[in-house]
C-alpha cells in the first residue's frame, strides 16, 4: 500500500471519528476508492467496510434525537460512503432508512415527500441485488405514492403514461413475489436435506418476526435471508447429486 493511500485512509477514519460527515470526507474516500494500487484495493475496501459499518451504528444512535433534516444529511452521507466502498447491502439499507424517514415526516414537512420514481428505482436496485421482499414492499410504496399524487393533482401526467407506469410497477412486484416464493421452496428443500443427513426428524424452522422494526433492521433481515438463500442453493446442488430424487419425497 502506498504512503499516499495510507494517509488518505488515516484522514478518512479521523474525519469520521470526529463526525465530519461532509463532502470533504467523501472526497477523501473517493480518492482511496479509485486508487491504482490494485494489489491492496480489495484489502483496503474490506477494512474500510468494517470500520464504516461499525461507526455507522454509533452514528445512528447519536442522531436519534436530532432534527429530521440533520438525520437525512447523515443518512445521505452513509449511503454515499457505502456506495464508494462497494458495500451494496449497507448502501441500500440506509437508502431504505432515509426513504421511510422522509415518508414518515412528509405529513409535517411536505418537501420530504417521496416520489413514486424514487421508490421504483429503489425497488429495481433491491431486486437486482437479491432483496426480493424489500423490493416488493418498495413497489407497494411506489403504487401508493403514484395513487396519492394522481389524486392530489390529476393533471401532473397523462392517463396513458400513468397506466404504463402502474403496469411496470406491478410486473416488478409480481416478479419479486415469485422470487420470494421460489426461495421459500428452496429453503424448505434444503432444510429437509439437512435434517435427513443429520438423521433427525424434520422440524419446520421459522424466523420470528417482530411486529415493528426500524428500517435498517428490517433490511438487515433481508440481507440475512438473501445470504441464507445463496447457502441453501449451494447445499441443494451438492447434496441432491448424491441423493436420489425418489428418496426426497
């Protein structure tokens, strides 16, 4: 690792620890992210990812009582920081946090209102990265926003254009629902194979769900579900080659 990169990393860590969550800090992080020191880039990003994830938890606790505009600025900083580091999961998690916070506060502050396009964009990115249940919820929010906006100002868009957008969102939502259902079947099959291998009776395994979650916690559950799905897929492929299909019924 070059001395220049080491110095930039030191500055970034120092700025974050001192809560300088601004453009200058992001600029330093960007310079590290585009470094030509390829050999150490993976290691550097991994280190920065762990550091930023750890600090983000403290930062979120610290801004709990801050005004909404300050919270949104901090969330935007975290979104951009994780994007530069290449941490897609955390980036989407804090985007989700910010969108829900804006939606929650929009009744009081109208300028915070989230557009259907923002929800649709988030839904597409979530779906592309394997967060199917979150993508489905984002589609529902997009449809709600579209309906709300059309009722408040019917002249904002042509009817035909509105219908096309609604169909696009519904197709995306249906795809997300299908993928969630597909994962459920795969998970059940993998659980069956696991229990059979351990020579124990098969007991359905369910994840407990609380009635209320902050947005980031809900998204973290989505992250765990996606990672679990990938693990089950790999296990199924390897084990089903050794197990006759007839024995799995």
